[in-house]
């Protein structure tokens, strides 16, 4: 394609050798991201099995199950920003390889865990590795694609999340039907081996050519602030009480440290992240949308596994198959979201997408123990379609707001807000679910032996476990547990939908509208800078 007369000719930033294999590189990056997403989606299906007594599971309590998920989140969120900075400084390929190898090691040991405590520990190691994988994949992507192709590449990258959502539950269900619970972690190891070989062969290294001096104080403040904040959020959800000192103090401390971090970055001559980007409404709205959509969805993902398996009585594999419509919608629409954005603008597309997410979440408030499967599939498809039209555009908005050489930092910001939002969703919505459930089931525990009443009221799994031990006398308790859980799920679903509606308002007000498309420029009519891709 020739350049129209008078059109501005953008200077390409990608060396020709890298440009030619960019789609193969993207496939490797998607495969690496798939491992991280796959593990989390598998775990969501396996929570019921892990909660079962030995030898079927580990006999994990509701609190231990939450920590098996949240120990990963805590470490992951705390180190994301640091991992992005290190990638920009020492090389994104090196960071990516380190992260995925550590993730594989953590997976192998998690599979061999002999207690819930060991599982929580190795999940934290996996979170450490994943913190170096996710921002690096997006940062590498931004450095192997020219700006005009980045929206398409990000759409495909986001679509791989949908693939992980689809493969994870089904793989987890198949593994749990034929092997022990640890197989859901051990399956990561061969995938990691293939990913490492492909990375070493195909992925180019890149870094910030002028990273400036190191900012150790800024890095330390970001880690401490994020860890304290996320820990307080998780602790508050675990206790179902955010006013408890063990939750409130870390939250306040984390926020205070992050305020100091922001003030330090504003005054620093070589800041880890340029805080001025947050003054741009589009940038701030994009990261807020990421946080809000994951707040709403992560809470629902956590309780939907118990709805499908504990209330409906479906197996882990059947539950996994029901997530397919959400994943299919993600895979189909995410790579094409850029086309809709080109036509209608990011504001209209993301507003419609967030609204679909809200509608899908609100639909859970109408579910009961006999809701037809096709209705559930339709709701999951609507949710997936909504997400597919939110995540790629807002990710593009965040990543293209920063210079290419700061791609690691930009990716880290994107993922920090995603993880903090997700942790808040699990904690806040999980505490709502737990509080409402305990309140409803309390009046039905009179027939339960006094020594078991406290345990029976903790969660639906605990109640059903006690009812099973009671034999025929426990039958009324099973029905009461199902009713109490459905009531709690309805309240939580309404709360989730309300959060998604807040996200709808944010993107409607602050994201940019339709932009005039820039003219495409042929690579052979431009000159690649000599230091590109170094």
C-alpha cells in the first residue's frame, strides 16, 4: 500500500526480522498466558474436590480454599509492578523465561501437597512466577507489533484468556474424574516445558534503551503497599468483617504506603511510573474499567462453582462444560473487537460491553435449583460477549498511552488493577455470600449436634458434610442449605451487577469516542531506526 500524498509517515519501531515472525511470537505469548489462566480456571473447578476429606481431597475449609486462591493473588499483585520494571530494565524475554520456569516448579510441588497449608505455600510460589509472566507477554507484544497492528494483536492476546477459560474447567473435570486432585497442577509442567522451548527459539529480547537510574525506594513502596492492601482485602473477606483490626489496619497501611509511593514518584527525577498518565481521563477510565469488571466477575466465578456442583449436583467436568459459552464468546469476539471500535468508538463499545456484563451478572439473581441449562449457557455467552468488547479496547487504551519502551510498566499497571479488582471481588462478594448464608442457615441447625453447629454454619460444603454424617436425619438440612445458598447467591449477584453498572457509567463518561483512522503505511516505504528492538 502506498502512502497518500501529505499523509504523515510513521517511523516503524520493529526490525524486519522480528516483524516477519510476529504472529509466531504472538502464538508463543498466548501459549504462555494460557498456562496462567488455565491454572486459575482449573482451580475454580477443583475447589469442591480439594474441600473433600482425605484421601479424595485435602479436607480444606472455606477459609483455606480462599487462601489457596488468594495466596496466589497476594504475591502476584504485590510483584506485578516490580516484574514489569525489571522486564523493561534487564530484558522482557529473560523475565518471561524466569517466571514461567518458576511457575512450573511451583505447580509440580503444589500437586504433591500433603496439607492445605502446603498447597497455599506452593500456590504463592506459582503467583511469584506468574507475576513475571503476564506483564512480560503484553510488553513483548507491544514491541513486536507496529502501532496499527497492536489492537488486533491485543484482541488475539485477550482471546487466549477465553481459550484458557474453556480448556481449564474441561481439563480439570477430566483430570478429576480419572486422577487425584493434584493432577490439576501437575498438568502445568509439560505445558511449561513446551513454552520454554518455544520462547527460547522464537521470542526476541527487548528492554528500555534508556531506563534511567534505579528507583529502589519506589519499587519497595509499591510492593509493600500492594501486599498490605491486598492482604487486608483478603483478610476482610475471610472474616466477613472489614472493620476488624486485622483487616482494617493492613488496608489503611497499604493505602498510606501507596500514597507515599505516588508522592515519591511525582518528585522523582527517574520515576518507576509516570503518575501524570493518570491525569488523562481515558487512561484512568480504562484501568478503572479493568478493576471493576474483574471485581464483579471474580466474585461470581467463585460462588458459581458451588452453585453448579453443590446445589445442582453436577460433576466438575459438567460444570466445566457449562463455562464453554463464555469462553467461546471470548474467543470469537475479542479478536474482532477492534473492528467494532473502529466503527463505533471505544466509548460506545465498552459501554455496551459493560452493560452486557451487568445483565449477565444480574441474571444469576433469577437462577434457582431447576434453572434450565440452556438459560445458564445463554447467560454465560452474554457475559463472555460483554467481556470480549471491554478488555481488548481498555487494554489498548492503557498500553498505547505509554511509550513503547515503558511497555513493561504499562502492562504491570494494567494487571495490578485487574488483580486488585479481582481480589476485592472475591473478598467483598465472598464475605457478602458468607454473611447472608450464615444468617439464613442458623435457624436450621437446631437438629445438628452442638459440637458440629459452628462448623456446619461456615459454608454450604460444611453444612452438606455434616448433613451427610447425620444420615436420614440430615435430609431436611440439605434442603435448607440449598435454599440458604440460593438466597445468598441472589444477593451477591445483585451486588456484582451494581458494580458492573458503575463500570458502565465510568467508561460512558470518560473513554474517548470514535477516532478518525490513521492512514496505513507500508513497511518498505519507511525506515526502521537502527536501535529498534534492542
